[in-house]
C-alpha cells in the first residue's frame, strides 16, 4: 500500500473512532441527564449501537484484510442485533414490574 493510500485509511479510521467515541460519550451523558428510565434506555440504546458500530468500523480499517477484521465484523453484527433486543427486553420487564413513563404535566389552562 502506498504512503498516500495508507494516510487516507488512517485518517478515515481515526475519524470513525472519534465519531464513535463522541456518540458513546453522548449516550453516557444521556444516562445521567434524561429524566426517567424509558428515555434513558432510548438514549443509551441508540447511541450505544451507533457508537460501537463506528468504533468497530474504525478498528476494521486499522486491521486491514486480516482474521482480526473478520472477527470485528462478526462482533459488529452481534451488537447490531443484540443491543436493540436487550433494550426491548429491559423495557418490557420494566413495564411488567409497573414502572410508569414520566409524562408531561397537564396544563389546566389548555383545552382539548
């Protein structure tokens, strides 16, 4: 691989790694800042899947055409399917336990 091509791969890889790290940090802040369980689960699940996917894609670019890249792609596929399923199971369990979503307070001056 030429020096120019390697530089393009490195820049793309680092851009994906930084973007994935950004989305993971945003998801962590969402866990701390959002008001109730259901909004926290939504914020964490969306950013977790996207952040992990971008990080793994950046690592695949760094690994090149190797067995490591294949393993990283299998891991990305597993996360892509397992993370939303786990989030759905947690939310259903919370609903079954009686956890209620926080709704906006009703404005007594508003008319239906």
